[in-house]
């Protein structure tokens, strides 16, 4: 398969993954956590680049360490998940920058960690994304109902006697795995946008929660392939092009929703005015 075909396949898989992991991120408000995780895995990739090993494995291992660190920090009195994510984000990115500055000969791999390149993905990268997609689908099918229950009614979830940690474990694992496998194609900076933007747009457009995953997947696939096409036709960076197209889709969804709400309000006013006129006419007739 050509490098362009691999890029298209990778972006299509990430689009489907956005329907699963992205929906979880958006509904559970974990966007900042995902951003922190994507940036903070920078040192793992640098260390494995120095050792000459697979960068994706380094990022995955470091992501696991960071998840544990964030979980411990969030349990400290007076702290929360957002604070822990911010601390880990600063620590990880600073450590990665320090390690890369001490090893200037690794410039190309390190830059790839930050901005990625859909046109540079390998067969192993695509296989890793497919594997994570399959594992995420199985995990969410197994505990999806409990995740929704805890997301929308945490008090009722606890009152029903369910444990919270299995839900948190699945959610964190799915988000972390999705963030890591997105990095070869779009890097640490744009990876979260590829996962979150389609789901955020789908949440605005979907008539119910059940429609968010399929709409997000369609928007993710369409936006990713459209960005790749724009990149090829106009000779611009593929990762940046994909990120811009997905951001545009989100903005269009927001605009469409605003217009839809305005039409509904206008119809409501018209209906109210019509009812008022009818009442006035009936009063005059009496």
C-alpha cells in the first residue's frame, strides 16, 4: 500500500476511534486530561528514540506511569483531577524538552512526536490503531451502560452499590490508548483535536446520546480524509490540514445549532402570537 493509502487508512481508523474514545472524553469532560496526557508522554518518546527503540511503545509506557501519577495526585486533599492534569502536563513536557535539548541529534523523531505526520505512518502504526480501536470497542461494549450511568447520575450510581474504580479504569485506559496511537499521525499537539473535535460536533448535532458515537465517527472519517486531500492538493502540512478541517467542522456544527435554536425560538414566538390573536378575536366576537 502507498504512503497516501496508509495515511488515509490511519485517519479513517482514528475517525472511528473518535466516535468511541472521543465520545467518552467529551461526555465525561476529560478534554484537559487528554491534552495533558498527550503532551506529557513526550519524555517517553524521547527516551525510546535515544535508545533506538519504538517511539510508540515508549509513549505508551510513559502514559501508564502518568495515569498512575495523576490518579494519586487527584486523591490528595484539596486537589482535583484538573489540578493533577495541569501539574503532570507541565512536568512531562518540561522533562521531554530537557531530554531533547540534551540530545540534539534526535531532531526529526522528536519533532514527529510533537506535530506528527499522517503521510509518515507505518504499517505497524496502522496496526496499533486498529488494535486499540478493537480493544476500545470491546471494553465499551462490556461496561458502556455503567459508564453512562455514572456519567449522568454519579449519585445514583453510588447508591446502586456499583464500584467507581472499574469505570474509571476503563475510561482512563481507553482515553490513554487512543491518545497514544493518534500521535504518529498528528502528534501530541493535534492528537486530541482529532479525537475530541468530531465528538464535540456530534454532541451538538445528535438528537440523543446514542447518536453521538456514529455521527462522531462519520465526521471524524470525513474530516480526516478531507484534510488529507486538502494537504495533497495544496501542498500543505497534512497534520495541520486535518486539524484545521476538523476544527472547521466543529465551528460549523456550532453555527448550525445556533441557527436551529433561532428558528425554534422564532416559531415559538409565532405560535404564541397566533394563539394570542385567536384569543383576542374570540373575545371581540363575544
